[in-house]
C-alpha cells in the first residue's frame, strides 16, 4: 500500500496513474496488488476479458515512453492477487 500500487477496488484511472509512474521510473511494465480475490477478478475481467481497459493503460504507458508500442502481455497471480502488464516495444 505504501508504494501506491494497491487497489482497494477497481479503478481504471488509478491503474493509469500507476502505469505512468511505473514507466516514468524506467520500467516497461506495471504491477499492482488487489485487495481481494473479488477485486482481482473484476480487474482481470475489465482489463483483459472485455479488452477495452487494457488499451487505456497501454496508451498511458506510450504517452510517457514513445518506444512502447500497442501490444502487451499480462499475468495474474491468483494467490497473491497481483496483476502484471508488460509493455512491448514498437
């Protein structure tokens, strides 16, 4: 929680801010922890299953680092409630 990479509830604007801060720090990914299994499930569904919200964070990453392309890969740790999105280069 102290590093600002913790979601109490699904909030795409908060994830966009986390993404921008992560990329500004020199990372080509964003990784955040969800407060519960329910938050992890909602975030996973809205980011990757419906497919619309993930592009918002890819766009946010690309606005900071122009070498980031339009692709990404992701993983979800269902035991630790962690989601990681890795951004691809152009």
